[in-house]
C-alpha cells in the first residue's frame, strides 16, 4: 500500500481547510469540535464516493497502466489547481454560490457571533468536500484504498482546521497564508509523479 500517497492525498485535500482555519483564527472566530467533525464527515463521504468511483473505473483499465494513468491525472489536477490559484491572485473575481465560502469563509458565520455552529458548518463542509472529490477520484484510479484514503482525508480535515484556527492570528497575515491553495496543487503534482515513477 502506498502510504506516502495516502497521507499526501489527505494533506493536499485539506490545505484549503488549513487556510480557512487560519482565516477564522485571524478573526477570532471559533470552530467547535462538533462543527469541525461535521466538515470532516462531509469531506469523508465525498472522498469515499469519488475514490470508490475511481477504483471501479480502474478495474477496466489494464493493470500495467493503472498507476501511470492515475498518476498523470493527479499531476493534471495539481497543475490546474496551481493555475487557478495564480489566476485568482492576479485578477479580482466575484465568487457566487457555495464556492464563495472558500474565498470569503467569514460569510459562513451568518449570525456574526464569532462561532461556526454545526448548522453553519454544513454549507462550509459541502464546499470543502467538493475539493476532495477530484483528488479522491485520481487516488482511486491509481489503486489507492478508498477506505484508507477516506480515513486520511477525515483525520487531516480535523487537524488542519483545528491547527489553522489555533495559529491563525500569527500566520494568516504572512506570505505563507496566501500559499496554501498553491501548495495543495504542488503536492498533488508530486504525488502524481510518485505514482507514475515508483
């Protein structure tokens, strides 16, 4: 089992969570454990479904090219993520609908009480779960275990939001806080190359 890839997918899928946690921390907004758990569960459901779909499709691909094709897919996904982040930082965009939460997470706190309730976390969790589906699909095509990939994504979802909120006041205002989306894309590219050549 490719533990490096499983852990890497878990981290890459949740770097947005870290950035959002930092944003909340910088605004002194709390994310209680139950709200964090709701977000993790939604991410796990989305990643399990997409990874399982990728795994099923991989059954119809000759075994000698399964890892290669899945790895290439992860590289492409990573490159698109990097390109989207560069474009977002170079041009002002107006985001509408559920994806706007990823760019302005403070709007998730609809009642303005500086606490993300479990109800408020559902919409945010769906937006973050959508991020997990593409990487999960690529992981499934490469033959990674849907169960272990899902567990990895769930654990890192809990950890990244918790750590992000805790350290938000210190890090969110630095250059590092602007790099999380791009780092996620870079990590997916590295995992894809690992799957292709190892």
